[in-house]
C-alpha cells in the first residue's frame, strides 16, 4: 500500500492551508436553518463529531447533481450530514445510514422528522459497518458517504466500490485530520490510515478523485 505524507509539494501544501477566514466564509455562505442548528447543537452536547456547514453543502450538491435515489452513510451521528444528503436527493430517494450506536440514530431521527422527511425516506441500521455493509446490494447506490473510524477506511473504500453504480460517488470526511495529514513527522496509526486512503484513491484506475478543502477535508471520487 502506498503512503501519502504531505511532503510540502506546493499543490499538496496549498490545499491544507486553506486558512480560517476562507473556511469561515465557506461555512457561512449557504447558512443553516433551525433544524441543522439544533442537530449541530446535539452533536456538540454529546461530543459526536458532525460535518461542517461547507462540507454538508458539498454533500447536498453532490446528491442533487447525481439525482441520487439511493445513498449509504457510514456514521449517522446526530443527523447533520443525513439532513444535507436528504435535501439534495430526489423526492423518492432513500438514505441508508449505519451507526454502531443506536442512541445516535435516535437523535438523527428527530432531525429527519423536524426537517419534514417521512420514515420511508430513511433506513437506519444499527451495527458496525463491517457487519452491515456486506449485506447491502452490489451496484445499487448513487453515493456512499463515509464518516466512520479512519482505521476502517480501506474496508469502507472496498465496500463503496462494490456498492456504487458506475458514475456513483464515494466521499470521505475529515481527511485533513485537523492538519495532521500534512505533518510528515506524525505517523500514528490513524493518520497513516488516512494517508494511505488518500494515496490509494488518487492512484486508483477506477476512481476520478478530488480533495475538497471544506470542513476538515472532504475526499470525493467518481467510480468510472
């Protein structure tokens, strides 16, 4: 497996030096309503990470561009990312969201209901992604969003490639690792796993990638 270390090359350094002012502008550009504000407050109160507003807006955009009818989410959280995805998906689309902690999915269900989505729009599956994803059908999904344990990223990528239709998109949240990705002296297992993920996606023959400087880094790739 190859390793990407953020070695200071201009094109790699620039994307991790987006800057707080530009990041704040991206986060406030779209704005969040009362539903997302509440879901984000639940996230902060419980210590459950949530994608930032700019990252959420990017997910909504991708779901809309794909006219997504079937989306898989790894890591339900308190429903922040799920609301963004649902708002981009077509009116009859179904979000399948997986989380090992059922209580988190209860928070998320509250957010989905508050946003006006009926129960048939969301399929909440409690359990570890390693147990749940293999049960999902091959090639039937338009988008797979991964916000789980970085150490499981290779498994998530393998499953995403199986689950996605040609032209579908896989997204990984948090790849900047709060700046750790670009620090070559940091070689802890989590950072190493994310570096390997970034390199593997960039070098894949079946994926067309882009690393977006939104939230804490959103790595997206189209399955050819």
